[in-house]
């Protein structure tokens, strides 16, 4: 599965927004049954979301289609799953995951529902929002050894965590994450890399600030994140472009690969006045593999 650069939330009860979803250009759409839908509208959303999926069968979709269900510790989650699984979403986003055990529990539900619906076992994947409760932050490292076959990414959220810990804000006076939120963001990145799945950064809330979004996303990619959540279609182009290697990165990667090719068996080579070693070569190969995967 290719890395998902942009994952756009769309309220599952909004026919107007669903009708425009195919034009967004997002790598993935997240049809939301949780926070974006009022309790009164959840039954309607459970009708619209499967209909949207069935009109776009796998193999013919412009974007991957994911669904954010309600938390597993609510009575709503199973209703969401039974309404949606037969329509074959690419995956489910699991909110307020307390740790790998919640992903495993959701996996068991999917095992049963896929069998019931005649779907290939394991075809529906999972991305948890893994920092929305205080205890979840202490469990992030456990994803690496949990052997979760459906897990393809880990992402994080700041708003629900702020509410859960009683924080009045999650950013400082300069607009940067405060220490607690910077910590859980870093741990999310490390947890995803340790589990060999995609690290996905959280929302950039001000959808009108394209320059800020691009700067934030390029910095995010430089740290190691490979995509991010989005709340508005206007953010998609900036996110998609920011999470691709730049022309300068590609050129530099080609130079590193060529330098090692010219010195077979060498562990280090000299290039542009610097010594380049095997970790640099692996990073260069990763950049070029990403370019090739994107065509």
C-alpha cells in the first residue's frame, strides 16, 4: 500500500460534501461517523456512508475510502461496523484508542464481519488515533510488538487529548505545540516507525493559511512523517506536494546512489566535501523508491 499523503475528513451525514469528495484529490477520504456527526444524525450517516462506498467499488476509486467509527467503548461502534463493512471500505480510523488492545479488538470484529460478508480476510485495514486519551500515550511503544496485521498507520490528535487532560490550549504563544503535545507527537512518530507502519501527522487547523500549512507539512516530512490529516479540500494540494521529495532531494539522492555505485563495496564515500556512509545511501534509496512508487 502506498503511503497516504493526505487524509481528508468528510462528515458522513453531509450529502453536499460527500457529493464533492471525489474532486478533492486526497489520497484518502475519511468518512466520519464520530465527532463531525451529531447523535441525532448518526443513523442517517450510517445510510449515506455505505451508499457512497457501494457507488465506488474497490478498484475504481479515485481515493482510498476510510471510515472513522465511534469509540469501541461506546454502543455506537458495532452499529457503525455492521452498517459499513459489507460496502468494503479500505479501512477504519479508530478514535480514542487506548492502546494496541483496542486495535486487536477491532480486528476481531472485522474478522467476523468479513467472514459474514464474504470478504477476503484482512482486507480492511486500521489506523488508530493513538493519543486521544491520557493512558494512550503510555501505550504507544507497545504497537511495535503487538503483531497487528491490519495496522497500516498510526496518527495522533490534539483536541480530544486537550479536553481529556483539562488543558486550556495545546499551543504556546508562538503557535507551536506545548510540551505535552510535542511529546505525544514525537512518540507517535517513533511508535509508527517502530511498528513499521506509516506515521501520519495531525491536522493543521487553519485551512485558510496555505503558507503555514506548507511550512508545517514540509517540516513534518523532514522529521519523518509521511502524510497528514486534513479538514478542508483546500488543504489537499499543499499537503500532497509537501509530502513528496523535492527536486533538490531527488537530485541529491541520485548523486549519493551514483557515488556508491562508483565505489563498489565501500562503506563510506566522499561527496561534495563530506563523507557519506551507508545510512545516507539507505535514505537516498528510500527517496528514489518513493518517487518511483508515485510514478
